[in-house]
């Protein structure tokens, strides 16, 4: 079942982010949200995840959906190892699998302060993948990754999108080329 966003309205004080915004998202595949900085891409992800509430309109099709989210910040627990950060949402087997797919098999026991920024980014992505959600919200997931890691992540996202909806926010067109659909957000 697709996700229907109908007449969505959201503002922050006098800043109107959405005024009767409507679109439809498929139940699987990769959708790229495109728009200028400040146009509402992150706000839409936050509304879809339930972290923000719209002031008007509605969203249907999210009922009983598991939603995984990769924020712009990694949001890792610094007192836990990479393996523990990912195991929180799943189990150790899934955590090891996704960390391995993202090239972190030898970093499992390191804590975020011991990892580079790109490694922390991959731990955050592994955590979202290990959750095995029906919807994967990705806010600038390629930040801090080199070309080879971007290619690996793109391949993983294409695999995941055969069974789940991947909603991708990125400003880089090359990163968005994996999307089957682009939705323009005009703030």
C-alpha cells in the first residue's frame, strides 16, 4: 500500500514550510526528495517518522509500518561499541552482518570517539539497516563517505528497496541517480 500525503501544512512561527503539500510515495523503491536548503525535506522526514506533527492535512499508509531513520547527525551512543550501537535495534548477528557489509568488520569493538567521521556515519547507517524497517528515511546519508563507500551504500540501498521504501535526501545529483522517483519540495 502506498503512502498518501494530502494537503500537508507545517510552519515554524511565521516560516511556512508546507502549505497544502500533497504527494504519494510507493510502498517500495527509492524516492529522492529534492529541494533547496530549508525547503522542508528534513521536516517531511520528521513528520513521516512521527518526530514532528503537521498542523493540517494528513498522511495515510503508515499504519503498522516500521520506520528506520538515518539523521543528518549520527546520533550514536558514545559509551557503546559500534557492534553494541547497532545491536540495540536488532541482534548481534544482524549487527555484524550490516557492519561487515559497510566495511567495519575490524572495528566492531571500537566506540564512536575511536572511529573516524565516515566510520561513525556507516555505524549509523548499519543501525538503520539492521532495524529492517518497512521504510528507511535517509537524511544526507552519503556525507563523509568516499567514492567507493558511496558506491557500496548505493548498491545496498538498491537491494533494500526491493522490499522496503527508501526515502533519500541528498543535494548531490550523482547520489540521487539510484532513485526511481524524484519529488520536488518547494519551500
